[in-house]
C-alpha cells in the first residue's frame, strides 16, 4: 500500500476522525475543579499525523472537532469543540515542522533530543495560547465571565486543583498557573502517546518508513 496516495491519506483521516469521538465518549482521566478534562481525545489526531502526515491530521481534526463538542456524555459543547483543537494542534504541528527538517517522522520519534526540543516548544506555545484564549475568548464568550469574575473564581480555593492549593495561589496568578500547568500535562500525555504509538507502528509496519512523508 502506497501511504502517500491522496486517496489513502484522505481515507486515513476519515477513519481516524471517529476514533476521536470514541475517546471523547470514555470517562476522562481527570477533571480539574474549574472544568478542564484530561483525556485521550487527541491521540487519534496524533496517530494520523504519524502515519499519514500533517495535512491528513489537520483534516481529521477539522472533521471531528465539531463532533467532540456535542457527541458523548463528556462533550464540552461549543467550548470543547473550539478549545480542544486549538490547544492540541500545536502538539503535532510543531513536531511536524521538526520532522520535515530532519527528513521524517520516524527519525524525529527516534531522536530523543529533537523530539524533546519539539515537545518543549509545542508545550510552551500550547500553554501561552490556552492562557490567553481562555481569558479573553472562551470564558467571556461561552460563560459570560468578565476578567474580574475569572480572577474572582480562581481566588476561591474550591475552584483550584491540588496544584494551585498546594502553592497557595490566588487570583490571576492561580489562573495562569492552573491553565498552563494542566494544559502542559495534557500535552505531555498527547506527546507520550504519539511517541509510543508511533514507534510501535513503524516497527510493526517497516514499509511505512521509507514512504511516509510529513505532508
């Protein structure tokens, strides 16, 4: 099978998109007191990038993003449909750029130094984007919260996770720390899942190695 045929890439994106919905239907690993779910929803998008490349992964994300907000008992509504893809896209977009630079996703996954560097950059961008977009878009638009009410919520210990409470954080500092840390944890889960699944896939199907292109 020629993995680089457009029809194969399109089929791969279409097949993996429903797996995201299945992951969305499973109970989350953890839910923060302020509502963020730590889960495995993004893993199929990561696998799509590993096998078929960046463009099919983006297509798979676009296909399934609207559905993850409204299908399944743990759907997050419009906020989930927008924020999950917006936070996750960096987890394979940045590594894809590194993979392109070193001529292959498999080489990136096996090169610990480059993979860690790509991961740190992706996690940093994810944290910054999540902090900004939640504060100025998601919480104000979908939950009608003003900046003062957001800061007020994160000044209440009941809305802080054990992380924020253990450090005694309140207000804006608690908001930034909570959103950044938990998005980083979610991103690490996505990257670790991608690396493990990717190495398994390339070792079980060696024919993908010389043919796979990061497109």
